[in-house]
C-alpha cells in the first residue's frame, strides 16, 4: 500500500486496522501531540517508533480479560452511533488498538487542542509530567 501515491503509514495502518482487522496501532496527529505533551516521545519521533512504542505498551492490556480493561468511568464523546465497521469482531489486540485510538482522538478533539490545551479539565491531567500549566 505504501507504494501507492498519497498513501502514507497512517493511512495504510488505518486500512489494516479498520478494514482488515489486523492488530496494527494507528499513529495520528492526536497521538503525536498527546505523546509529546506527556513526555512519552519527542516531537521528532518517527512514525514507526511511535507505533512500536504504543503496540508494546498496549500488548499486555490486550491479554487482560475484557471486563478488566475499562475503568468504571463514563467518557461519552460520541456524536453519532458506531458504524458497523466499528462494531466488527476483532482479535483482542486489534480491539484494544481500536478502542485506544478512539479514546486518544476524543481527548485530542476536546482537550489536547493544537492552539491551546485544556489541561485543567483533561482526564489525562494526572499523567502530565508537570503541574498542568497550559502549553
């Protein structure tokens, strides 16, 4: 896929995860921004480095029973019902990657904004490497 004009790593990985149900973590702009602001990776981290980092970190989560993976906390950012593709059966690893990216996108859209972060209200605030001063 990467040899096709206009298809980069993020698009290829999205197709693999969402259409092919393959266990590949998709690194998007929200993932990069959140990882950088939380001191997980530098701004110059390569796509593959970030993908491997997230896949390694989430691999053990995928091995847990599903009922233990989610805290008893309701985060409802959805503005529409999930699509049939979102509800498709996946391997446990692919499902964890799919769910995690959905949560990252929600945090990126509502809190970790490009121009002005809303750290004071962010559900990930406690994980920031500093006292929560806006970036």
